[in-house]
C-alpha cells in the first residue's frame, strides 16, 4: 500500500492543496508568483504532482513530463522569505489534515526538504518573476527533493 493510499488517497490530497492555496491567495509575498488571476491551474498541478509523488495516479507525468522542479522555478526569485511563507501555508494545510503522527511527520519532512531545495537566491528583494519573465507556464508551486529522482 502506498503512502497515498495510507493517508486517504485523492480526497486527502485535494484537502491539502485546497487549504494551501487558500493561504497563498491572500499572501502578499507568494501571490505575485502566480500570474494567472485564477489559482485553479496551479492548484491542479500541485495536486497532480503530490498525488504522483506519493504513489497515486501518474497524471502529472503523463501531462507535464518529468517534474524538473528547479528548472520550473528558475524563472522566479525564490528567496528564504518566499520559502518560509510557502512553508507557513503548507504547515497550516498539513495541520488541517490531522494525519496520524508518522504520516504527518513523513509528509512534513518531505515538504520542508523540497521547499529548501527551491531556494535559488538569497537576495532580499525581487520576489516574483525574474527579469525576462517566465516561459509562459504558470508557476506550479510543487516540490521534489534536491536529488530529483527520475520517474
């Protein structure tokens, strides 16, 4: 049985991602990193990514290919302040799930490591799109451990 199944499958990850984006929607640091007026597409990408990562459907890979998270985030200045805000909202989302302690610790450990791996600048300013803009894709605030294993 996968972690995905153990924690409740699709419904659990839907709840996690929805709670996370409720926080992002009003966050003055993170919200500018999402150029779309509607956070729905980013929410869907994060849901697909997390489900696949934890052993659920492989929809993310089928639609978007390898996560290449550092590359997908390279167009944004992700500094420690942005990382900390991301973790703040994700912590609140994880807490809402009320998972058993081992599952909660496993999920939270991964999310922390992944968030730290996305930091690509220590400049205190410049949060949001980097000079030159994005490649046209919306930011999927999703994460993968620093070693980014292949699917």
